[in-house]
């Protein structure tokens, strides 16, 4: 096996989440076995900065590392070394297999000091869902099953799993979800405060409210 260049796996923050959060990302769609036509159509990770050659190269490199047998050990070591406070697993991409999800489960079990959080449509794959439910049961992890009008809201949820719904139509009925996200064109549509993402509200957008200040997704 070739040696791995000394390069960080995690990146630190962006304008959306803030500088206090470390991120891990993979290529969108190709690593998303539970994706729907709806989420692929509006996916933010298929436009903007994600189309830059440097970003695409980085995501391909990340995927290659994720497939290595030493990925979980390396990720755990880096999280310890950096003293991460919050880790978002997949700013883009998803849990592409049960084996890969098991790797992240081992990371969280071995290094429970940070708060981990993720959103995933891979709950639509039964073998991956089983691992995600074990992850979400950990006190250090907040797991969200992502849904939309095509997937429907997942049933038989464990009490430790929450639902984040993607609302893509003005006339779409408000789902039974804990949090609702919207594409930019719909963010002026009024939503109950209890389910609206604060950073996507008009006031939050104007204030530049980052996830690191809100903290709702991992509290």
C-alpha cells in the first residue's frame, strides 16, 4: 500500500457553519445511495464552489481515504490531535456503505469528546440505517434522517434520531419533522419557528448567523 501524504482529512469551517466546526465531505450523489430525484435536483453540493477543480480534486481524495482500511484510525487520531469541538460528518456526500458507516461509528466510540452531527438519506438502505441508528444512540452524536416529498418521512424512528425535511414547493404540506430546510428561492415562505432553520430565515441570512452560533443541529 502506498504511503499517505501528510494532509489533513478534516477542513475547518466555512461561511455557513462558522470557524468552530470541523468538516468532512465526499463527492455528492455518487456517494449518496439513498438520494432522491428531488434532493439531486436542488443539491447545493452540485453547484457554486463545489464545481471548482480544486474542490472536486479534494473530494475525490477524501473518498479515496474513506475507502482505506486505516481510515477510522487516522480520522480518530486527527480529531484527538486537533482537539475538535464539533465535527460535521458530510457537508457533502453521505454514508455510501454499511462498512464505511461502521468506520465512523468506531471513530465516535473511540473519540467521544467532540459533538458529531450528520444528515443522511442513507436510512433508505436497511444495512446502513442499522449502523446510523447505533451512531445516533451515542451521547456524542446527533443524527438526522433527511427526507423530502419523494422519500416521505421515515417511519419507526428511534427516539435518538431526528428528521430534517427538505421543502421544495410552496404548496407542499408541512411534514412531521423536527427541522425544515429550503432552497434559496423558498426561504421567504413563512415557517413555524419551531421547525425553521434559523440561518435560512431572512433575519438569519441578513445577520450571517452561522451554525456555530445557533448550535441547534447538535445540541
